[in-house]
C-alpha cells in the first residue's frame, strides 16, 4: 500500500533528458585513474577531485586512489594524476621539482582553452577569463599565463574593469558555463572594448552545450525538472539554472535521497537530467525513487546521441604496452 507521500506522483510520467550524464572528458579522466591503478597498483594520488562527483570519487578511493588538495601531500616520485579540470603552470613546476610521476587527465577541451589563452598572451593581449572564482578549471586557466589576468563572472564585473580603452584585450571562457550568461558577458565586453578578441561561445564544450539544449527542450514539456549532480559541479548547477529560466521549478539533487516528495504534489510530467560528471547509475536510482513515489512511466526523451571519444594520453598507452 502506498503511503500518503507516494500519492503525490501518482500516474506522473518521467522524461529522461538525452543527452545527459558522463561526457567524453569525464569518461577519459576516470579511465585514466583506473588504468593507473591497474598498471602501478595503489596508491595512485589524484590532485583535486578527478571530476566533481562524490560518488565517482568514493568509488575510486575504494580502489586505492588518494585525493589531495596540495602536492605537498604526495610522496616524492609517486604516481600522480592531474584532474580533468586542468592545473596551473606553477603546479606543473612543483610536480617536476618533486619528481612526481605525472599522468595528465586534463580534458582536451580545457587544454584547448589553455592553448588559446597562451596564444593571446604571446600576441600581446591582456587576458580576461570568463568564469567562476575558485573553480579549479578557472584557476588552472588563469595560472597558464605569466602576465596579469582578469576574471569576470557577470556583467557587474565587466563594468568594474579598470582597463584603458586602448589596451589590447582577449578573453576565454570556462567550459562549463551557461551559454546564455556567457553570451551576455561577451556582449558586455564587446560593448566596453570594441577591439577585444575571443572565440564567441566556442569555448563552451560540446557536452555543456548539448546538455543545456536538451534541458531547455525538456523543461518546455514538463512541470518539474530534477538535475542529478554534485553541488560543486558547475555544469550541473548551470543545468538547473537553464531549466528554471524556462519557468518551471527545478532542483539539483545529488542522488535519490535528495528528492522531496512535496515537490511532486500534483505534478504529472517530471523531467530528469544529469551533469556531465554524474554516473548513469544515479539517474536510474532517481528514476526508481520516482517510481516508488508513484510515477507510472519512465521514458527517455528524444535527443542527440553523442559518439565523441577522447584518446587516453600517449604516455599512459605506452606504459600499458
């Protein structure tokens, strides 16, 4: 017999966004840690969370990965993996100085941003990074440049910039931002500094774009959206924001335990998506919880099927061979 709470979602239909969950960069980063553990045995040290998802981190920790916030926590010459978010030049230099055996799991699309930033700096441009302060990817990108770099997170930051109008400027963006917000910030920069150069919204990675497009479409068909992802996952938080901007209630849940049955009262169509660092098993557990609360039908919404795969680092493949 269903509890009174279970009645809240009775006969509701659940639509799963497509695409959702793991992107190619996340799959690659996790596989790098798993391969390193197979090749070298535990422990393998990982600088920062390999991706922003506690379930993924806990599973790798159980296999022998040790996650650290500073390289001082890593024994000299130990096998060390840099996370998918990338690192600064200072971190690379410290790793070399300590003789660490480094395997770089930086997402290739983040590495692309690093290269763009360095090219702009070499050409004499003062660099502006569009992103969120404190995020590992932003810190890594800003740390790839040896000249002054400015960070902007919104239009207010753009207005506060005190750069001379004739300063040669360029910008790059964090890969996991909202397309709409980034477009507005770029427009604000171009209005203040007409000669500024940069890649439009091309730095927003394909997975971020695809998931935001899918959530926007999903939100137009449902009365409630649940985004499965960690609270420190930038791309998951942006998915919730994109859904909310469509005028529907939207909540970020780390797993099925985060669902408040009261959200489902009177709701007949529920949408579910997941951030690029969220394993599919968590999406299925959320779907099971919704069924337990009375949902009668779970189906996948039509959408783009991603077939992108990133190669593992050549150095790691050589070790395996």
